């Protein structure tokens, strides 16, 4: 049913439809509305789950890890410094192969303190073993939760997943969202069937000490599961399209790339602004297009190479920075396109919530045409 919903409330409703048995989260702006809504659902008996009130984000994810190991479908949400406080547990969840689902309301990391949007928080955990999916709008943020549970709980994968959407830009924006019925989601997402369960009657250990003789093999197995997730995501996305009419079978999504000479690459809500700018530039005669990356982990290298085979120049828009290097997405795109002859330039922009307009995207296209890139875009001139 089509409803006008705040992004956070749409995500909370999607999570309710997934029937998590345990929810543990610590409120932090701009994620707070999600867990407030879930707490109300549990209190009003609209969601049959254990809602665990904790004293920190570290405890929230630790509670989820324990509940998942005991066989429950679990959920949490966080952002920014809260995610940073979970850092140790994030590696444990992935290493112990628990399919925890967590919403990330993307926000800048301090210092300086900043509550607005960029994607530094989740990108900083790209090597933790979590799957990472990025939403452009609130419909996609809603749908990716259904898909994330199904991919993460697949016995070929068994990895945790982050569903990332931009703080305030999406979390606090009201948009039309087509919310599936409970019956439809029950048919799409059956109850979680864990491979192993912690049971006092059958004692076993998880996450134990591993010597150098064994540790590397654990990381190899996690890496292999990440790579298998590409195929499973495509399967689940196609199944979702057949049932609900919205196709998420692609780890990437192209826009007006058929005859494009130049392409932008981006994650998340900025893709909407890029689409509008592309339409304006197309009207002016420029052959430009967009490649949206929906899955940053696993990273869709083969899909990027195939989709951009006819393009000569690429501008990667990064709302993060690997300090002393470049944006994380630009580095990985450059690796994916190595040897293709495509000129890849990176642009760091929108850090800490700085606004990006269509004129800025057109200005970046001009820089790309002149071969100028690998730079911050829109810096205040007094620091130059």
C-alpha cells in the first residue's frame, strides 16, 4: 500500500515486517526515529520481539551477536560515532558468521563534531566482512531491508549486512513508499533457520582463539562468502522484482549510459541530484550518464567494467576520504577499470553535510572534460 512516510519510519515498518525476534539499539542522531518507532511497536504489541535497552552501541551490537548465535533473527541501527564504538563487535559478528542486519543512517565522523551526512562511517568498516548496501531513496531503503535479511541468512552466505541511507537527507524526509503487506513479506522472507545454535544442553563455542595455523583460513572463508553474495543478491533481487515489481537484481544501476562518453559513479541519495543534472546536460548536448553502486560490499568490479565499456571518462563522487589518499570508491573503481583505458578521476564532496546542487555536478563534468580531478570539490578558498 502506498503511504507518505518519513524515511526512518518507513525503515522501522520494513523491519517490523521482517519479524526480528530481538532488537537492540542505542539512540543516536539521525538514527533515533527508527529505534523509537520500533520500541513503540514492541510496547504496543505490533511487533513480537524482545527490545533490549542498552547503555551503549557496543552493548547493542554485542546483544545482537549473542541473540543471533542463539538462533534469533536480530536487528540494530546506528550511525557515525555509534558505529565507531561498535568497531570491535562488527569484526566479531562477521567472523562468527552471524546474519545480523543493521541500518546505518550515514553521518560524518568527528572531530570536529558534525551531525550531518556523509558516508565516512560505513565506508570505514568496508573491510570488516559486513555486506554493505546503499539506498538512493526511501523506497529503496525500505526494500533493501527485505533483501538484506534474505541474502544474509542464506546458508551460502551467513554474513551480517548494513543497509545504508543518508542521514537527514533520507531519514527525516517524507516520501511516498509502497509498503508490502505482512502476508507478502512472510511469503518472501521465511523464518530464519540457523546452521548452528548455542544451546546449554549441547555445549559448543563460537568465536574462539585461532592460532596462526588457522586464522588466515577464517578470513579466506569470509572473503569467499562475500564473493558468493554477488550471485545470491542478484537471485534475491530478481525474486523481489517478480513478487513486488521493483527490480534490485543489479549490484549497479545505470542511467542514460547507452551512448554516454562520460559517466558519474556515486552511492546513495546524491544519485538523484546527478540524474537531474544529467538530464540538463543531455539537453545541452553532452553525452553523460550515471552508474549507481547499490552494493559496495561485495564490490561489483565485473559489473562496472561491463556497464562502462563504451565510456572514455569517469567521475567518481565520494562522500568519504581515505586520508592521505583518495576517496574509497574512486580507489576501487580505478582498480576495477585498470587496463581498460578509461580515465578515472575522483572528487571528494559533501563531507559533513555540505550541500551539492545540480550546478556542482555540471561543474565537475567540466573539470572531467579538462582532465582535472582527484581533488576536493567546493573547498573554502581560505584553506588553499
